[in-house]
C-alpha cells in the first residue's frame, strides 16, 4: 500500500477492536485497513481470534469496544435492514461451503439473487448463473446436486454463489482447509483470478502457508489479540521476530 492511498481507497477500517467471551480476551485492540483491490491474509494460531474478527466485520458478533467501518458504513451503528444492505456487498466464503444439500447448483446460486435482487428476469438469472459458473470452470454442473460434487468442486460452487451478487469485498474463511495440495493450489489460483476479474478486495483467514504466499498482497499476523505485524509475505518470511517466525519455520 503506497503513500498515495486516501481514505476513499479504504474499504475496511478496523480500529482498536476488542472482543471477549466471559473472561477470555480474544481481540485486544486489533487495527487493520484494507484498500480497494487488496488481498490481506490474517495469519494466526488456532483460537487466536481470526474467525471472531471476520464475524465482527459483518455484524455477527458485537465487539466490546473499537470501531469497524465497511464500505463507508459504521457497522456498529446499523440496524438490521442497513446491515443486510452492506452484507449484500460483502461475499463470505464459509469454511464448510454452506451449500444447500436439497438444492441443485443452479438453485444454490439463484437463492441469493432472489433474496437481494429485485426485478431479475428468469433469463437474466440464468445468464448470470451460467457466467458465474463459467468463471469457476463448472458450467456443466448447473443441474447437479452438491452431494454429486467433489470437495474441490463444492468449494468452487460456494465461491460462485458468493460471486453471484458481484460483491465488492470477499471474506474467505480457511478456503483451502480439507483439500488436497493440488486442489488447494487451484482454489488459490481461482481466488487470484476472481480478484482480477471482479476487482474484489479480500480478507482471507488461513493457516495454509502455500495459500498465504499465493494470494496475499499483505499478511496481518494476529498475536495476543492484536495485529502484531503487517507486511508482504516475503518480507515476513525473512523476519527475525519470533512471534512472526513461528508461522514460517
């Protein structure tokens, strides 16, 4: 991120975010800025608060203190209807894909359109579904059920469903977990292709270092509830800081 960046270039700004569950402090003054068109990977140990962070971003968790601004909206001050409008502009790729087992691939992709887009004709919906499936390389699965697809194919369909509303931001939660190395690499490549094609900004939660290296413009290292370090992958890989080195050794 260069010095010429302005506030208008920031699509997410997180300041001094704190979140506890009972006596367990998860986030302890976390700060992060995401610029338009940027991909940041949040790297942290299991239980460090990575998933809590992205749930705070989209209003699924209410922080104890601090501020979260997404696409110019103060997320902590929105009512439910306003939250839903912002969420329609933010795609979320769940770790478990969250496809509807009883729906075909086509129906899975049409579902968010029916919920968030008015006045879409069946022909327009069909066109968008097919274009989005073509983007992930699976147009021929349009009438298949999720159970008929491999794990990697399900991940691609989940990404297609995320893309169907043309979101400005995508939040990826462990996108390559449970996939074999070749499929994981293909998903990482598809994430980069998606960023280039749709000009999306991304926050990626991952502990898969191959995925981190392949997809990150910058890596935020989450340690002790704070953003301990923020830099490109190769710079962090050369760090002598033990709290950073633990992820690269």
